[in-house]
């Protein structure tokens, strides 16, 4: 998860200027990572901004964001 901290802040997606399979794959992983409570996590502002953007996508809400079990 360290790479997104070093990634340029102007990029809106992981590998391109539009949503790709890379965003989908990392988004599913990030969903679980952000969902873990009780664990100290480093501040990753670029990752947080990116995740907040993709988490608003209707397909992300419908297919990836249902409650963790």
C-alpha cells in the first residue's frame, strides 16, 4: 500500500486517466483495508482521496461496498 502515497497527487485513477481494471482490483482490496477497525494505519492522503472517489461509483456501491462479514 506504500505506492499510492508516492503516486502523483494529480492522477485520478491508478494506471490511467479513466477507471480501469486496476482501480477495480485495488478498490476491492482498499475496501477491506479501510474497513478494518482497531488497527493503526499510516496516513495515505492520495490513497484516501482516490478511494473516496471510486467509492461513489454506483457499481462500486452495489458490488464491492456491501457490508463486510
